[in-house]
C-alpha cells in the first residue's frame, strides 16, 4: 500500500513518537529534548501520511562528515541511511518496521530545526491552517495519484509551508 495517502489522525501518534524519541535518545546518548516530533502526525486533528517524522538536533552536526557515531547505533534499532539529505545539511534516515519513522538529523538550532518547529507550532495553534493544509494534501494526491513523484508532491506543498512560515515569523510563533 502506498505511503502517499492521507489517513485520519491517530490518537496513538504522539505516544509512538515519544516512545521512539526515548529509544533514539538512549541509542545516541543525547538528550530527549534534542529530538522533536514534527510533520503532520505531530499536529492534533491533522490527517497525515501514516509515517511519523522525527527530527534529531545535534549541536555540532555536519552532514559532510562521516558520522558513524550516529549511523551505527541507529542501524542497530532499525534505521537505514542511504546517503539522502532532506535538504542540504540534513540527513534523511528511515525506519520501516515495525512502524514507519522518518528521522531528519540536523544541526540543533539551525534553519531546518527552526523552520520545522515554527511550522508545527503554528499549525498546532491555528485550526484553520490545519484544515487548509489537509485539504491541500488531499487535492495534491487526487491530482498526482497514489504514487506521486515525491519531489512534485513536496514542491507543491512548499508554497503553503513557506506562507505559513512567513506568518509564523511575523506573529512571533514560539519554537519551544
């Protein structure tokens, strides 16, 4: 079954994210506060792809280095890294079983970190934005099909996301 489908919000998403955050923090020997639940599953009431996105912020992270101290332990708990960067400077590491998790490893306090927390926190406090975002994702999948080009899907969402980020910055949305 395609992961590019929007399912109704599951009350278990925050608990599953919290459990995985604890596992990752312990595995990497980093503070749990440096790992955040982000993406649509982190927003109450928002339909989402059935994938939980997490973001690990590492103070001295540099994606160009050979960071085996992160990759080897993550592999032991089911994460696979194929060299993909979510955006330049941020690794995309995924876990497929028993449940799909996407882990974005990035610089703590860097642009990727801040933007993801701003977007999540703005949506958490703005039900109208949540509704518009879910409608946009559903329209995109109707138009692009159940196995859309990932880049096209993400590019189409980017306009909305960037608009929300601009509003969040103007309104002083907190990242904590």
